[in-house]
C-alpha cells in the first residue's frame, strides 16, 4: 500500500494568532501554507480579512489567497479541488503541506469524505433564490430551509445566504435534504496522514485580541477599503461583502449605522463567530489542542508544537 501524504492543519478561532505561529512552523518544518479562509480568497479585501502581507510571509509560499474577484463564486468543492492539488504539489517538492485557517467547512472538506459536494450546481435555481432573498431577506429563505432540512439549518448561519441556497438547491434537485449527504461527515479522508493542531486561549484574552484587531482594521483604513469596493461596482448583496467587517461597514456607508455602532457590531459578531469556530473544531477528537496561555510567548508555543509535529512526522516516515 502506498504511503499517504502527510498533512499538517493548524486551526482555531479568528484573532488567536494562527498566522504568526504558522510562519514559524513552516520555517522549522520546511513547509508551505495553504489558506483555509473563506474571506481571504477574495482580491481587494485585505484589511477586513486580516490578510497576510508579503512581509509577514517571510518568504514562505502561500496558496489560495487572492484567487477570485469579489463577485465570483468559490465553493467548498472549489476549495477542496484546488487545495488538494496544492497539497500533492507541495509534497512532491519534498516539503510539508500545511493548511492554516478557521473556515470549518474548508478544513472538513479535506479531512472528511463530504459526498454532498458532488451534487452539481443549478444556475437557474440559484438565480431564483437570490432574487427571493433580495426581495424578502435572508431570514425568509432560511426559514424555508429550517422547515425542510432543520439539521442543515442548524449548521448554517441565517445570514450565510450562499450556503442556505446551496442547501435548498441540494434538497430540490435531489429530493433529499443536504443532511442525508452528510452520512459520511465523520468518515475520514484516507488520502492523507493528518496531523491537526488547534489553538486556544482564555476567552477574555481572545476577545480582547479581537477587539484590538478590529480597532486596528479601522485605523488601517477598513472604511476606505469597503468604500473602494462599492465604488468598483461590487454590491452589498454579494457573498463576499456579507463577510464579517464588510457588511457592517457597508451599513455605515449607506447610512444605516454610525461608525461607532458598526465597530461595536463587528466586535460583537466576531466574538460570536470565534465561539462558533471553537465549537465546530472541538467536535474533531483528532485535534491536539494547544493552550497558548500555558506558554510565555508565541515563540515558546511554536517551539513546543514543532517538537510535537516533528516526532509525529518521524513516526509516519518510519511507519
């Protein structure tokens, strides 16, 4: 039996410091990084997504950042296909593929066999429900999903129009709820030897970091970035502009919120999102959780993770 491809995943909530630790690990482990962030795939959306800069990369190649324009579609299936190609390419170069990010569906598309992604898209259906959502709001189509597939509705946020429509599409195209296609949701993908690291810290500290990061985004020009996107013709109903930080600033620019109100809303929504991310990832018992509060510095934490991963990689090689 051929050896599986080793794959390191670094996951955790937004704002916890995955970027800094991933760069340190990539340097020590001869790795290259594939982003698992559903907002960083978009061009022109840099400040609000906390997109890594060339300087921060420190020479480590990164993939699946800036791959589509804000009005282009990029599905979980697209992520899986592209990420899988990069994983094999990186491995074939003799380097360690590392997937880093907090988008749970992106991560799960690689480590589990998610069969529902094989249901083909139906453009007419999507256009119909986009029109309904534009007229009556996201809550309207979400309520329809709750009625026909409550299990899927529990996994999807009410404002995630794209995935709500996808779940409705699967139901009406196949006559089966999307939750049925999750029958292999906990069946492992056997193509990779997976090492999963999760980062955590005290909730108060994480929330403080999130609040500070939002303030820095505003200081660095988030309002101007969103205004520029609108000036380029990208509209607020796009899935990209429903991302955290963008929809709230759009509401400010359109006159619905004051700047202070939009900042407070971004902070609250991001804190709730971080909590959901932790809940999502904690369902996977393969994740080795690293409590950053247990270390004096991020360098110390990175060193510990490096030694742990190095020993596992050695065992995989020898096995």
